[in-house]
C-alpha cells in the first residue's frame, strides 16, 4: 500500500499550518495587545500538567486500570460521552483557574496604570472668561488622558488572557495535534519506501495491520479536517481563557463551574464521535461554526477598549 503524494503533501501542509498558527497570532497581536511570553508559558505549563499528566492518568485508570469502570463505559456510550466531556472540562478548567488566579495576583502586585485619572483644577477667586476657558481645556485634556490610560490598562489586562490562551491552546495544538501528525507523516514516508514493516517490527502483527489500514484510508480531505479541528480547538481555548480571566479578575465565584460546563459542552461532539453516535462531518461542522462565532465575540471584546 502506498500513500498518494497529494495526500502526503496535504498532511505536511496542514501540519505546518497548525504548528505555526499560535506563533503567527502571537506575533501579530504582541504589540497592539501588550502580549507577554511568560503568560503564554504559564498556559503551556498548565496544559502539560493538567491535560497531559493528570487527565491522561485519570483516563488510564478509569478506561483501562479499573475493570469495573472500563466495562461499564465500554457498554454505555452515553455514559462514556458524559465521562469524557466532564473529565476534560474539570481537569483543564481547574488548571486554568489556578493559573489565572496566579496571573491576576501578579498583575495586582505589579505597579500599573490606574483605571481612573483625577484632574485637579485650581481657579482664582475672580476668574474671568479666559481663565474658565483654560480650565475647560485642561479638563478636556485630562479626560482624554484618562481615557487613553484606561484603554491601555484594559488592553494590558486582557492581553494576559490572550497570551495565556495562546499558550494553553498552542500546547494542545502541538502535543495533541502536530506531534501525532508528524508520526503519521513518518509512517507514510516509510510505507512508501517499503520500510514500515521493519520499522514496526516490535509491535504485534494486529497493530501493524491496523496502521497499514489507517495509512491506506488517508486522504487530502482528512488533512483539511485535521487543520480545521486544531484551529477550532485553539480558538475555544483562547475564548475560555478570556472568560476565565475576566471572571477571576472580577472575583466571581461561579466562573469555575461555568467554565467546566462550557468546556464539557465543547467536548461533547468529539465524545459522541468516539462513541460512534454521530459522523465526523457533523462534528467538524459544529466545531467550525462555533469557532467562527467565538472569533467574532473575541474581536468585539478586544476592539471595545480601543473605542472607549
């Protein structure tokens, strides 16, 4: 079996696009939104710990290590969907909540621009019309300065949320998407050279045959689906990060439960597909439409301070 050159080229292109997307967004918005790399690094660290270590450890136990839960979830697709969605939502959002609290505390401790600007105006007791005009001009200038300072503060605040979201979502794009896709590209190259069987010589024959079948089923359309899924996931992670940031900054106690529910709802279509309850086309359509909506909301959120 040979992977078509067009399919292989599509896989490579889609992987390059997904791998570069977080960096391109960060570079484009770094100056206007005051993005900082340490906020992105915090997002990467949280995803690595809570999603790749804690969540995967939970899955290993519930789906494989515990025979009772493994058998129950294998025989109850809806229960599997609920478990998968809630596990991802709880693990990632608890981590995001902890990370955001640390970022908010650091931002509060850092000297920054005050949200309000007080304009002190002193007038003489018998001031004439000219003096009043000067006072009015000074007040207007102070108001404009206050608006500018307030805009800068809002942008700097929300820039931390966007940086964190790019780190969290970018880590997911790389760890869950790019690295896995690179492995399949390597398998495809070895398959075309006739060296895959030797390369996978330590695996059971059934596993090797399954890999051959997956490679034979690859198409350029699947590469496009991969790119859409990863881009949508990045958008959702940014949106959840901005939501969590604003909730934590406002001191709203309900932000963590809300974020867990929203994250779980986002994961429901993927879990339904894994349980073979809905086709992949439906899942990708839902994610594409939802991602466009979230992008529109984010654009409005980040444009609003500029118009203040």
